[in-house]
């Protein structure tokens, strides 16, 4: 029995080719986003800010609450005070690092809560449809009809000032937005072949939503929610600026920016530091969200 040269070459190629495992979707997304230099730079900056705020008690910083009128409004680069002092003589470096705790909590927690609630509501509304969809989406539209800033101020004013009330008000503001995105994505997925196959196999609706649909709709919702973190920080900044958020003497970036307004003509560089931190975190979250959106778009 003779073997043709073509089949011999094919067998040799198959034997020589190493077995390679197909790369999954999320592995591909991770590989693509690690190649995005802008996204990785933003991720590194955010990681440094998070770690410095988390490890603040072990960094050997000055007491962020202790001040002295003798050393008030020291300039950047003063011996012992690398970033100067505020209007009460407190170390700006310590207050910026400790202030990152409250600022990041108020900016991120509302988005996390809204992501969980909004994704659940949107998934149920998009998959079940009918009267349940109408009831959920019309209720969401009532809140979505108001501008985010006015709605947050109204809810915070009704609940009262404080960090917890600010988080609750921002959570109520973001739930309708994430719900609409989740419902839209779920509606586009519910009639696909794999969902029909799961339904035909006798799987229950909760199982279909949890096992088959959640993984396919989670990506776009997560990207959208990541972009809302910067919006959350800006809205929280507005609430604190109006006296509806953090109260003195707590170190918090927006509160520091508000109290340093009177010193802007005396020491503008020190007065601008909290604003620089808010801007840096907001722009990093926005750029990271754009990078994730591009990495998850496998068509490109």
C-alpha cells in the first residue's frame, strides 16, 4: 500500500504541531487590555491611589486632624510638608491620602450597589418581558426622567446630610441607568439559539438567566458601570460642596476643596491639590472604561 506525499506531509505536520489550547473570551479580553498602554497606565495609577489610601496608617504620615495656625498655608516643598499645609496648618499630604478613603468609598460603593440591583432588574425585565417588563421599566423611567444632579440633591436633602445618605441617594440615581442598559442587552440575547436550546431542554427561567444569559450580558453592563464611577465621584463632590455629604473635620477631597476656596488667592497650588486628585481619578476611570470597551469588542 503506497502513501501519497501529501498525506505523508499532513501526518508529519500533525505530529510536529504542538497541542495548543484555545484561548477563551475573557482570556482574550485580558490579553488585549494588558496590551493597551493607556489603560494599563490608568490601572497602575488607580492601584497606587487605592493602596496608599488603604495602607495610610502604616505609611508614617502626620496626623491629618492636627493643625497649627503658625504653620498654616505653607507652600509645596516646605521642609517636613512636601505638599504644604491647609488653612488650619494640617499636613496636606496626609489629608490627601486619608481623604482618598472617603472619596473612593462615596464614589465606588453607589456604583457597586446600583450594578447589582440594576443588573438583576434589567435581566428579569429583559428576559420575562410582558407586564413585568412594563412594570419595571415604567417605574425606572420615573426616576430616569429627572436630571441626575437634581435627583441626587433632592434625595440627599430629604434624607439629610451624611456619607450614608449620600451613598443611598447616588445608588437611587444610578439604578435606573444600569437597569435600562441591562434590559436592552438582555432583550437582544434572549432569542438567541443557545437560550432557545436551554429553554427547550427544560431549564427553568432562573437557571437560564443565571447560567446562560448572565455571562453574555455582564460585559457591556460592567463597562458602562465602570464609566459611572467618575460620574459618581463628581456628583458626590457636588453634594459635599453643598453641605450634604461629609462634614468637617473629616479629610475628604471635595470637602478640602470647599474649605480651601478662601486660600486660592494666597496659595493657589495647595488649594488646587484636592481638585487634581478628583480629576486624576475620574479621568483614569474614564480611560480604563474606554479601554475595557475596546478590549471586549471582539469584532475589532
